[in-house]
C-alpha cells in the first residue's frame, strides 16, 4: 500500500536566507533599542573602515560621531587632534607664519604598531586553536559525560593546567551562586 504524500511532505525544507548585504532605506529608526544597537554596529564598522584607510593609505583621517545620548566617539589617524590641527592650520603664504605646523606621524612607529597588531592577531588565533584542541581532548576523556567528570588520567600535561583552571572557575561560580541563593 502506498502512502499519499501531501505537498508539505514533498517539498524540501528551505533554509531561511539571511538578509546579507543589501541596500536599506535611510529613515529614522523609531525604536530606541533598535536605534542603539544599530548605532553601535555602524560605529564599529565605520571605525574599522577608517582604521584600515589610515593604515593602508597612510591618510590623515578624523571621524567624530555623537550618540543620541550626546556621548562623543572619535577616531583619527595619526590622532584626531593632529588632523584637526592640520585642517585649521594656516596655509603657506597666509599672514600668520608663526603658527605651529601639525605634528607629522612617525611612520616607523605606525608600522611597528601595525606589526605588533598582526603578531597579536596571530597569537590569538594560535591560542584559539590550542584551546580547541584541549577542549576536544577533555571531551574525549569525558566520554559523553560532563566535562568536569573527565578521566584526568587520559589528559596530558598540556591539558591538565587548563582543566584545573576550569575546575577552579566552576568552583568559584558555584560558591558565588550559592551565596546569592542564601541571601
């Protein structure tokens, strides 16, 4: 006997598509919470782009934005003050020749900072890989149990210190939780 299929059973489940990058209408956001979240995300994205432009193009850039609460956020390269000083500095041939010229950034210092940033990013990536490997080893030693029930005999010398730190963190969290419950 064959089973009749309904149209719902016959059609495969479609994954919900993400919004992705699309043009959104520029209109004031009425919901204050949504406005705050959007401001925060856009501010972060704007500052990332400005930072990249400063580093890659050796450009003088200053960005100052204010939140709805009136809090200012600024980013500049080499600094906001230097860029503003450059923008308002008298031009050669103006009457005021005694004005201070804007500070010129130390290119070697900027390059050293960028190198340190890249090295730090590499260290963070390596540490994340190391922690994933330790987590995998602990989960393997736990054999389907909770991570804190792992067989410590199966853990190596690299995993044991991290396992001990996590146990200590768990203990501290439990003590703090019990203290809040008993109050």
